[in-house]
C-alpha cells in the first residue's frame, strides 16, 4: 500500500469531515467510513486492516468521543469487509456496495449503541438508532463503491471515445 498517498487522503478526509461536512450540516455523511471502506476494497488484507484502524484513530482524535471507539468500529468494518472480499466477487460496483453495507453496518450499530447506552443517557428510540446506522452505512457504501469504480468508468469512456 502507498502509505504516503494514504496519509494525504487521510488529511483531506479529516479536513472534509471536520470542516466542510460540519458547515454544510450533512448528518449522515461519514468521510472516515468511506476512506476505511476504500482501503478495505483496494489494499491488501493486512494493510487494509491497519489503515482502517489508523483512520479510526484519526477520527477519535478529532472527536469528543471515547478514545478508541472509532478505531474499534472501523477496524471491525474492514475486518468484515476483507472477509467478504475473500468469499465474494467484488468486481461489480453494486456487489462492492452491498459488501460495504454488510460490513459497515455492525460497526456503525455498535458505535451508535455505545453513544446511546454508555456515553450518556439517550433520548432516542432503538429504531431511530437502527435507521441512523442504516442511512450512514448506505451513504458511505454507495460513495465508496462509486469512487472505487471511477477508474473503470474512465477506461470505458476512453475506449468508447477511441472507437469513434
């Protein structure tokens, strides 16, 4: 894995998530989760797991949450994704989206349950936590699958333009 490029991507994601997404007020967008999913799709297995843990640690350092909760949940997400990557053919963008959704949902659910039950008294219902976890993972999995498919779409467009 190209760790220099990963570091630059992590810094950009940190700026986007803490600056731009906070100013725009996008509640269900998690750029850190998108980066972790991209690492899970593109990097070798062990590098992807380490990168996801680093992404989670960076998210922990920039949040007011307990140190380590994001590192744990993103590490779990990419662990599940690399296991799914071994048994499923993720060459299609929609399969990547489904695999990202299946892998990311448990981690997001654990994080939201942590916020609801351990980080303080929550006044939201259990079903609203499930809905927020589902919307967050659906959006992140869709972004990660589409970003991961951009090189394929560019090659296809270049091929189509060269044939005319």
